[in-house]
């Protein structure tokens, strides 16, 4: 997938865009999906069009129709006819489906867990988690070993804008496992751990404590280095703790001076 998706529901979920257009598209998508699920009350068949649209939308998210069929527990042949018709018999796409089939397919959501391993998505949260672990003293070699990943691929991943869904899932599991542990106590030699922390600081990577769980994946969020970042007080704390002043604190100080 390309990084230049148009604003809408797909960009909201796969690139974590939270602009008004994407947020509204996501709300519309959820409302339409809820209404479509309610069609399961129709007997003995329901309109196939909402189901077809949902399967196509899943495809836009990187969940192909064959994977959607597997996740829903329905036949691939049935989903193929839903989308493309019966080509050998020259029949058009299915117009009606059984309610239970509709509910199973509509129940497949465009979530990280349902994406195929090779699906390429936004790497913001992955970068931040890995960089924060390095800041804590976990060496890149040790993190690569634990993922497991080739050291060269890891070096690209830790700064990449786009990553595969399997890498995102692996990184989240690793982060949840390591963020509270002391790397030296866990077996990382003291000198390499200290070197890792220096590298992270020199590159401006944010520590674990600078990120809230609900913001670390948001591309528009910034790390809160001081607990007051984005306010004039934040700049003062930056200077006192000798942490380079972040852009939100710099902007807040400029606005205070201009007021």
C-alpha cells in the first residue's frame, strides 16, 4: 500500500490520521456497519450489497477477500461469487445472501490483529516503542535478537515510516514485556546499555515515560518530556533538567512572550 492514501476511513485506521475528514469518515463507516449488521433480522435472505461493500472495504485495509472469508469462517467460493459472480456460468455477483453469512462477514473488523502479516501500515507507534526501549538501555542488537529480526532490517525499522503488520504486533508484545524491566538486570552488559542510552539521547528519541499508551500511536502527538510540555513551564523544566527544549515548549514560550 502507498503512504499517500486520500483522507477517509482507510487513512484513519491504517495511517492513524485524526483530521476532521478522517474522523467523520470513520464515524460514518461504523454507523453504516452497525446498520448493515442489523439486516441479519431479514429472513430468509438479506441484501448482499452492504456485505459486498464491507468486504471491499476490508480489502482497502489490507484484508483480502480470501482472508476475510477465512476470518469469517465462510467459503471462499461464496465470497468470490459475492464480489465477482459465477464467471464459468456467466452469472452476475450475488444479490442476496443468508443472514448468518452476512453477519459473519460483517463481523470481520479492520483491526491490526486481522491484517495479514505482510500488510504495510503506519510505523509511528513501532518507531516510538523501539526508540524508547533503546533510550532505556536496551541495545538495538538485543532488541533485534528478541524480535527476532536481522540487525540490518531492525536498523531500518526503528526509523521507518511504514512497517508490516507482523512487525507492529511483534513490537507491541516486546514493548509490553520489556518497558518495566532494567536491561542490565535482564542481562544487557552495563557499557553497551549506557551507549544505547547515549545514542538515543543524541538522536532525540523520547523515553518510555514521555508517552501515554493512548498517544504513542498518534502521528500528531508529541512526547511529554517534562510533564508540562506544550506550556511555558515546560521550557523551564527542560533547562533545569538539561533536556533539549522540544518544539511544543518552544512554541508555548514564544506565544507567552508575544502576549
